[in-house]
C-alpha cells in the first residue's frame, strides 16, 4: 500500500510539472495584460519585420490554442491511440517525450509573448532558431524510444508495416536531428537572422525526408532477404 501511495504521489508531481509548464505562458500574459497596447505584433516577414498586428485578445487565444491542446492530446493519447499498448510500454520514456514537447511549445509561446510585448530586443528569428534547436536536441535523443503507433513519429507505410523498420528509422532520424541541431547552432552565429532560421528549419525537415527514404530502402531489403 505504501509503495502504491508513493507511486501515485510521484505521478501527480510529474503531472503537476507539465501543467505548470503549460500554464506558465498564460500566467505571464495575464500579468502583462494591462501593460499591453490594444494592438500587438502577430506576424513577422522573412526579414523579421512586423507585417501584421492583432488585438491582444487574439494574442491571448493564440497562447491558449498553441499550448493547451498539445498537453491534452498527449495526456489522453495512450488511451485512444491505435497500438496504445506500445505507448504504454514506453513507461517513463513517454513522460519524457511529453515533457520535451511541452517545454518546446511553451518556449515557442514565450518567444511570441516576449517579442509581442517588447520585453526583448532579440530578433524573433534568433529566438525561434534556438527553440527549434532545443527541440531537435532533446527530441532527437529520445526519438529511438518512440514505439510504433499511428499518431507520432516518422509514419511512413513502411515503418507502420514493419516494427524493425520503425525502430531503425527512428534511431537514424534521431541521430540526424542531433547532428542537424549542432550545425544549426553554429549557423545562428554566422548567417543573417532570417537565413539562419530558414537553415535551422531545413535541418529539421531534410533529416526526416532522408529517414523516410531510408525506411523504404530498409523495408525493401528486409522483404527481399525474407523471400
């Protein structure tokens, strides 16, 4: 009984941490609300210049809609997902993935808030670049832990068909993302802000395309050897 109570307390504490991370940007916006002008920056062009404004109420809804749905989806996913037993088998690793995703979403929201409220003079492209690199490093490290499912991960016809293909594809994708994050971090120091951000985005997308191609090649190889 004592162990059960301790386990429940630990799980509650971990869930409360996720809730705090999810609500932190909303609390920050609430604190800054009276100081915000009626119209705040909502969109920036390729040069990092503001090209659209919106009401601060719209900014509030944006903060909620970016952050909260991800928390709720990841909370209930093990109960509703196909192959939900695979997610359940991840155990503590699934919680770590939830933590990484929530930290990433919170960092994106805080970036938007800091720039929109004028609390920082750092260009938004630079802040977003660091957010993406942070996500690539953390998520890339755990990508190999994602079990086969139909909701998250590198979902190609070949990874969903073969569990070995899924595993090896995600191991490769994780390594490529970590390598891409290191390259992106260096580029942020040498390229203009807008080009650095575009390079970081490319370093997120290209490895996933390479991993998808790899999944097809590996599936064909396994199929040929099994004949």
